């Protein structure tokens, strides 16, 4: 007997509809799975067999062949367990044939329990695009956003999947678990004493989605400032949130809370594949886990050179491609880079309170660990000074804008920028600087500065974009001289301290 059911296999973040064909013929008992199954699918044989027997059905004592179509595409993951089991039961005439184009997803336990698996959210996202008559899936957090627009049954056992296919599933009542009382409060810039210049730079970075590098001595507050950046970024929209959830689903990691933007801070000992993504079956790296959020790299020069240089592609185009002999996987990686580094190996070059013990050669070697092409892609730089202890203790007259206040200004700037860009697209100019509405005097100043500092075209364009962001923050239609001068200051501030 022959039977076919449908499921989804993932290729990176993208889904592929898979046909699961089962054929049972007389002969010596055997169970073969063909169609380029990965190891997790080949191991499904014993899971499927035990799940069927422990659910009260019989295991056919015949020659069983499972074919996964398309046959030339490698199938990954354990989510094909359930459709394999159903196809065996249909082909052995123990249950009725499955309705055409129904999608089945789920990993099986030995007792027949249906479990979630890596990439379930991404698989369901793709399945809903196919508009099947029915999707059968294990229960998981986030299912509610699909169930209102799609006929979907959440089950937790093989027997419930069979009942659902027969139209007999009794819907379970979902329990909304209360939020834990020990939830960590978000970090807020209102708590930060001093660092007014750095907070100004961070607001510019948030308003224009600019990459930033912070220089400073150990303990100056670089990490403390960076980890609050997501608190002033606008919330994720529905499209970006869905994309982030797909990435975290494939990486088998909990989703970010609510609409919070991801914040990733890997240690500098991370491998290149851990940062960029990779593995035998490529998985998302930190640059993808930070998609639509912030990637903070502390001790920037201590990361491996291959890892740092590998970020050129995502920094430029917002995605990263990982190639293997037969396939290429592309993951979205539109993150905002915030890097932090000491000015020298000992960390105190440029400090006014602590002597530096490094010689000039070691300082130069340390700083050159970050190549020119990478620095070219970083729009802003700022020196982080330590706040005197007395100022930290004397907080009676201290007042700082809260993250919520700064976020409102950032959203106002982004709204102004979006309206300006929409207007400019209706009347495009040949020269991009004129399109940014930079007057001739400012353009001449930009050209002279770029020539005197030997800036690349990319760096000069970056300087212009930062100037445009500063102008937008003031709701200014044109880039004025003071906007450009402030952008120049943040472009060159680190050179005043470490060169």
C-alpha cells in the first residue's frame, strides 16, 4: 500500500514543502528512509516504531520504504517524525487517508508524545503561506499569533493527531501563565551619572542606526552605556519581530521578551562560526541573533581577526551568506554594532589618573588589530572618560533624561527622517549629497576635511549620513555647518586620545 502526507523542512530560515511517501510491500521486515535525510531523520526509525506501538497501533511486519520529496534536497531536523508515523499508519490501512495538502509537524517521543523541535516557528510561518486546509503542530509559545488566521490544531500526542485528521479533536483550553514576579527591570539611562557626551552620541546612533565604537580606560562605563542602547530604540514592528522569532526558533533559543530588540554581547573568545554562523548544517551566529537589535563586542581587538573581518558583509548589506559544497545559506544580519576597546594593552593610554605602562610599538600593534576596512564601516567614535567617584556619590543635584524620554526623541527623529526620504524620492537628485540637502558650503567643508584626513569615499559618505541624522534630530531641512562639525568631532574624537 502507498500513502503520502505533507510536511515542512527548513533551509536556513526558509521552508521547503516536503512530501512524505510511504510504501509497504511484502518481504523481509525492514524500514528504510530515502530522499537525502539528515542524521536526525535517519534516527527517526526507532522513535516512529516505538511511538506507534505505544499508541496502541501495530507495526507492519513488512518492507517499509519512506521517500522524502524532493529527493535532491537534503532534509534537516526531527520535525518529520509525525508525518512519517502517519504515512506508515495510512499505508498499513490502520487509519483513514489524510486530507490533501494538510501539513503535519512534530517530533515524536517513544511513548507517542509530540514535541516541539528546532525551527518550529519558522516552519509554521512558511506553512501558513501555503494556505493548507489544516496544520497539525505541537503546542508551543507563540502559536496564538497564527491560530486566528489559519485552521491549526495544537496536539501533544500521536493519538490526538489522528483524531484531528478525522475531525474529532477536542480543543484544549490554553492556560495563560502569569509573568514571574522576579522579572528584571530594564536598564535605564536615567540611572547613569555623567557621560553626557557619550549619551548624546548614543542618541545619534539610535536615531540613524549608526555603528559605534567606544574607547576608554577599564571601568570607565563602556559596557554599562552600551547595554542600555536597546532601551532607547523604537519597538520592533510586526514584520521585524516575525523575522527575529524565526532566527531564534532555528537557533532553538527563547524569543526576546515582547517587542524588545535583541541585545547580544558575546565574549571575545567566541569562535568565528559562533559569531558569524556556521557548522556542518549552518546555524545563525551572533550577528544574526542580533538582527534588528544591538551587537555589543567588548574588548574588540581581542576577537579573532577572521571573526572581525567576516563582519564586513553583514555590516555593509545586512545579511550573511554561509557557503557549503552543495548549498549556500543566507541569514539576515541587520544589526547595530557597538564595539568597545581599551586604547592600549594595559588600558590606560590617554588616562589622566593612571600611568600607561605600554611602549609605543605595542600600542600601535594593539590598535592595528582593527583593520581600516572595518573602521571604515563604523560611523561614530567616542572617548569614554571615567566619572570621578565624588560625582558618583554626590547625586543630590543629579538629573538625567530617562530612556523613555530619549526613546520618544529618537522616534520623533525617525518619523521626520522617513517623511523627508519619502519626499526626496518623489524628486530625486543626481548628487546624493544634494539629495541629503547639504548646501554647497557644507559640501566644500566636507571635501576639504576628507582630503586632509585621507578619508575613503565610504568614510566621507558616512560622515555625511551622520550629519544628516544630527540635522534630522533638530527637524532641520538642510544640513548646516554646525551639524557637519559635530559629526566630524565624533568621527575623530578617538584620535585626540590614542594617536
